C-alpha cells in the first residue's frame, strides 16, 4: 500500500525557515519521481520542487530559497525552506509518481498517476 505522510509545517515569521518531511511507504525512492506541491487559499495546486535521483526542478519563486533532498535509506524526502515569505503560505503536499517522464513534468502536470499525502499547513506571518 502506497502512503505518503508529511510533517514539519507550522507558523513562522517572514524570513524564517522550516523543514518539511515526507515519509514514503510502498515505493522505493531510488528511481521514483517525487516532489512537493502547495495550494494557497483560493488558488490551484502548484508544483514547487521535484526530484529523481540527482536531478531536481524548482519553480522560479522558490529557487535559491528552497532545497529538496532525499534519504533513500530512510525512504524520506525533505523540503528545506529558507527566507520564507507570506506568499509561501499554503498547504504543502508530498507526491510521488512512478511513471512521470521528467522532474519538470512531475511538477508541472500533476495528474491521476500522482500519489498524494494529506498535506501540512505552512503559514508565514508576523
């Protein structure tokens, strides 16, 4: 059974940092496309960062502030978020797709082959 479970969200002041974690079961991470998505109130879900092996993708608004990483031995995926801005406020979801063609497609075209976690709230506010 495939399961993804996020943790690490919370309330942080602008300029602060958070690290999100995603525990993955039912998949082996080694060759898997996996990524982080977010959905702000009143907006659609967007891919933030995706990774497979040593190839990663970031949307422009988080590049140089967020870092995605994996620990294959622990079946964990992380998103280190620095210099957080109020615009980063959203529910953050971890997703996996065993059949994505690339990390860009994984992030830009979430579809029926994506497996999703339940999400974790990130609020950036003073």
